[in-house]
């Protein structure tokens, strides 16, 4: 294969790849304890956790213009996990620093202690 063919193939694969996805480890217990699930959230999507979660940590940053919203309700085909508890930037945001554990209750303005879905949107 010639260099130009390799370059063309590499460029087409990069163009076809999905947007940068944030990855969040969610935990059923406080302080990142209990059952854990790794959730990948691509721009402008919503992902449900298998169980309600009380804490989370970053496991891969999203794009610099991506925000993550932690929600009290499940994502459905009709909604994007309404009932936002709070949101943060997906790239080194206020509540999304590298490998730091966050408890939902510590940042929820309404006293909620659990979330069940995460929505991603571009700002």
C-alpha cells in the first residue's frame, strides 16, 4: 500500500469515528464505594445507569465544549433524563476533575442523594 493510500484510509477512519465521549464511573454507595458501572456518554446523548448512584468519578474526559448533567429521572425516547440535579463541564469541570470522587448529595442544591442518568450536551 502506498503512503497516499494509507493516509487516505487513516483520514477516512478518523472522520468516521464518533465524537469524543466522556466516561464516568458511577457507584451505588457514597465516596465511590459499592457496585460500579462505567458509562460512556457521547455528545448530545443520554445514558441510564443500571442502578441509582450516589457518587461518581471521571474515567475519561469529553470534549472541551461538552457538559454533563446528572439527572434524577431515566432517559427515555421522549426525554433526555429530565430532572437535572446539576451539571458540569466534561473536560476538567467544577465537579469533574481527574479521578476525583464526587458525592451527588454534596453538590445537589435540592438535597437529592442519588442520580440515575447522565445527559451530555454541547455548549
